[in-house]
């Protein structure tokens, strides 16, 4: 049972942390719960479909269908998160400043929460299908019995959710003045981490060169598979011995998003519809 | 990808003086009763190759290797292909994550 719990926990953890960051970043936004929950639900549905066609997907494109699929899913998530970061840069300050309830609501309505919903859904999708395959295999083989399956599965799920909750309430302790700066940064590093993961999958598919294996190796100090390593991997994209291309994608995404955010910050400043700060 | 095949073909041409020739297919691992067979496979250093994992068990397995940086699920009675290399000479451990206590093996590159 414990073994099952550990595997379920590992698979659930990344999605749980992404959901947490999205929930924190969209604090105060209308209907965010509905968007996030919808994302999770769609992700689960997608996982089922994905688990059913896993064989065909794995054999597609000369055996690298799975890798390419993962890479594209990650890149879509990167795009959505970047969009949200840029949008928040453009409108976040007005939103905080605008005391006019109506003006706020109009702005909120335009906020790309559906983008965040997609990010959540894709996070669930990636881990969910593997989890379903794993659990289905256990059921069909009746390994260790159903008690172990439900006990272990439930325990793993619970532990994953718990780590998410701890992070959420930890973040909630941050004073409101800094809160959205922190969640903005978290989203930024999450985006970069996902981009690096996409690069890794493209290397596995042999679509991109690795550009050097093991730019650094910190697997002795902080193995990626350890609890802290896994949490850091999910949050900021920590990898214990990355390929050159992963580092390149990571830094490239950070720089590019930063650049876009600065551009909209400059272009939105002389906004005629607003009083000065 | 045909470009890959082309690369493989040119590699074959380039190494044609060295025998035996390394096939484009590469080593194959079979999972049986949650064990890898063979538990040790060889691969050439400094070139790309494919590693095939065939699962003859009914249960799924996840091929996982930290040093190779690979994690891939093999369905029950399924088969996966992984593009690996070019790798430096050395030993690369792998496990089946879903049955880590029995499914262990290593890839020896030289």
C-alpha cells in the first residue's frame, strides 16, 4: 500500500503545485474556482482518453508520439502562462488602483482566466493518464488487492493535495502588498520550468539537440527525485543534471517574458482613461 | 524521421571499416515477471541509438533512469522505443518505477 501511495503522490504532486500557484495568482478573481475546477475536470476526462489511446500515441511518429505530445502540451501551457503574465503586467496595476467596482469587474471579465484553466487542465492531463494506466494495471493484475489500491491511491492523492494546501496557506500569509508580486514571480518561474521540460521532451524525441549533457550535476546534493527536489522541479523547474538546451529554454523564456512585460508596461503607461498614480 | 535514417545510414557508411556493424535498431529489453531481461545491455559510446523496451507482463511499467534522464510508461503487453545518445562511456542504471524492488538493470556504454 505504501508503495502505491508513493507513486500516486509523485504523479499528483506536480499538478497539485501548479493548481496551487494558479489558485494563488488568481486570488480575488471572480469565478476562479469554477475555472480551476473546470480545468481539473477536463484534464481528468482528457487523461482517460489519453490512457485509452496510449499505445497508439506511443507508437506514433516512429515511437516518439508520446514525447511530442508532452512537448506540445507543455508549450501550450507556456504560451497561456506568458499571456497571463503579460496581461497582468498591463492591467494588474489599474485593477488594484481602480476603486470603481464596475470598472474592476469589466477588467476582471477580460482577464484570461480561461488560459489559467487550460494550464491546470494540461497539468492534470499529463500526470493523470500515467496514473490511470498505473492504477488500471493494478486492478487488472489484482496486485496486493483492492484495499491496498484504494488505500494507497487515496493516501497518495491526499498527501499531494496536502502539499498544495500547505503552499497555498503559506502564500496567503504574505502581505497583500507583495502578494501578487510573489505569485507573478512564481508564475514566471513555473513558465520557464515548463518550457525547459518541453525542451527535454523534444530532445527525447530527437527533434532538438541536447547541446551538452549535464551542464551541472547536483544529483548528489539535491536529487530531483527527493521530495524537496520534486517540489522545486514542479515550482521553479529544478533539474539536477540538465542538458544545455533545457538551460537555454529556461533562460530564454524568462528573458522573453520579461521583455514582453516591459514592453506592455511602457506602452500602457500613458493611458488617457486614467488619473495618475 | 527519414533524416534520422539518413544519419544512421551515413554513420553506417562512416563506420563500415569497423565490424561488427551496429544496427539502427539497438538493444532490446524485455520485462517479464517485473524483471528486465537481460539486466545488462550494451550500447556504443558517442553515437545515437534506440533502446526498445517490450513489456510481456500484463501490468504497466515505467522505465526510469535518472542518469539517462528518461521516464516512460510501457503498457502491459506494450512496447516503447527511446532515442538515446550520443552517450559517454559508463554505466547507466535504470529501474521499473512501478516495481522498483525487482525491476532493475543497467546500460553499459563503451
